[in-house]
C-alpha cells in the first residue's frame, strides 16, 4: 500500500479543503492504521503521478498492478487511473475497483 495525500497550494486558493492545516488534507486515521509503515506520496494535482515520486516508488517496490481508491473518484482516482505516467502498471476494471473504493472511503 502507498498512501497519497493531496495538499493544495494555499497561495492559489483553488482547493481550500485540501490546504495545509485543514481537515481535508489529513489522511484518515483508519487508513493510516491499515498500513502504518507505507510511504506517503504528497501530490498537488489530480493525477497522483504528476510531479510526484509515485512512479519511482512503485517501480522500486516491484508493483505491476494498481487498485486505486480515494475520496474523489470523479477527479483524483480517475485521473490517476488513466494517467499516461502509469504506463508500467495495470489497473483492475472499474467494476472490480468501485466496491472496494466505496468501502475504504466511507
């Protein structure tokens, strides 16, 4: 497991819910507890691969398949799943992923 945390640039004011110091930027405690030693990738864009070390982290861990779950399926999860930068990984089809995402994101 790899945690991905969206932290917006407060100076741009485009996503106040994800600005540093707000509740929205926090990774839920039960998610952290599920994998307390997992790395945390901090991102500033919907695509978790864009300008982050996610691709390198996945490669270093030998990951070939992704199950992408998150809080905003219509935005961040979708952009990460269809990212050109995830060319070295495969994702399950959305019917497989969606039920799991709902459970982990309630």
